[in-house]
C-alpha cells in the first residue's frame, strides 16, 4: 500500500476502454478526473473516495502502473459532488 506524505493525495486516474485500446479520461473531457485512494495525515479537505478534477500537467505518475498519480492538494482544482 502507498501512503502519501506531506500535503499530498494518491489518485487513481479514470480511464475508458475503446475496443481493446485503453484511453485516459482526459481525451474525453477538458480536465482529467480521478478517485482519491489514499491521503496523507495532513490532508483535511479531501477524503478517500472523493472524485477530484485536476490539471493535465499536475502530479507525479507512479512508474509501476501509470494508473496512479500523487498530487499536492493545491493541484486539485475541484471536488465532484
């Protein structure tokens, strides 16, 4: 399990499957979205399970899967309600 530190969250990027090609959500919408799967102890305004919107160039992609991003809280633009 990955536990972010500092003021960071771990986000699973939304992806859509087109036939046998998996395409990132960002190709279908103006801003990419993701689901928060882990947060650091310092984060209060975001909870695990929240869907968030962030800038395409935000965060650091984890090399293992390419599916997860580590974002600073200030890189999150909005929470989907």
